[in-house]
C-alpha cells in the first residue's frame, strides 16, 4: 500500500501544483506539446518511484507517420507504462468520467483526447468519428481494443471501434503487447508491487489495405499480432 500511496500523493501534487501552469502555457502558446512532454517525463519518474521497471521493445517497428497504437489492457498501470513509451505525442480514447477531474480534464481536452461513453452506443460512435477526424489532422492515437481491463491478465476479444477508426482514416495499426503489468497491479488491486513491465511494439498493419466490410479481418490480424507478443500466461484461453 505504501507504493500506491506514494503514487497517489505524487499524482495529486502534480495535478494541483504543476498542471495548472502547463495548462496556462498551452493556452498562451496554443500548443499542448510542452505540457504533454512534461507529463510523460513525470509519469516515467512515477514508475521509477514505485519500483516499476519499464522495458520497451520494437521501437523500430513504429512507422514515421500517423498511426493507431492498439494494446492489450491488463492493469491500471498500463497507461503509465505504455503511453510514455511511444516516441511521439498521441491522443487517447478515455472514459468520460476522467474528464470530470479538475485540471486533468482541461489538460486532456487541450491535448485532443477523446471522451468515450461506453454505455451509450450513439455517443461511442460519435467518439470514433471525432477520433477519425483527429487522425486525419495528423494526430496518432493509443487505444485498448478490448474496451476494458482483463480480469485475469489474458487477452480478451477485441471490439471493432479501433479498426473502424483506422480504416476510415487510412492509417497503419501498430500492435502493442503489454506484459507483466498484471503482476505489479492486478485489476481491482489497491496495492502496487515492484516489478518489470514490457511494452512490445509489433510490425504495423496497414489499415488502408482494408475496406469497412473487411474490418473483422483487420481486427483478427491485429489481435493475433498482439497475442504473439504476450507470454503464455497472458495468451487468450482459446489458444
């Protein structure tokens, strides 16, 4: 619990004491890049403070242009390991409740993050449309195609929204395999253990080669690629 408390205090102080100034700077300059870069550095430090060592593999697989990073989701720690590992600014599909957090919600809006209401199908479709618009404007996205965290660490079936986005925007999908995060903080746990988390980027899949009526083929190909980068205890049960 000490590590979780340390992380909570660290994040709380950052939100109250640092983030407002970064928001102000973003508003003055009209650019959120500095705010985003400082936030990523702060997250990397947070990981070190709680004893989590993040190992990144496959950076060479990331294409130079706009793309969608599609990762498995096994722990609350995932975003803190995964997002800073991406060597460019990305937007994220975030559940709408997080936008209610003071300062954080404002920062996410400035960074063009997209709120998602998973309980409202029409609203979720509008979020996908907005994400496609952002992709066409040149901003990459990081997403969790499973839609929620896995309860046992094993890869769950992907949902179609991610692949609709990629096909409509005509951008590559980079499969991302996150391994070990469920051991440092399983779903539902309050305590954080020290340990190793691996973020593995696989070769991109060009969604421009697929049509909307073949989105299931793209989904299956990316899901298989993510599974291929996971250890045996995180493989989907049907395997």
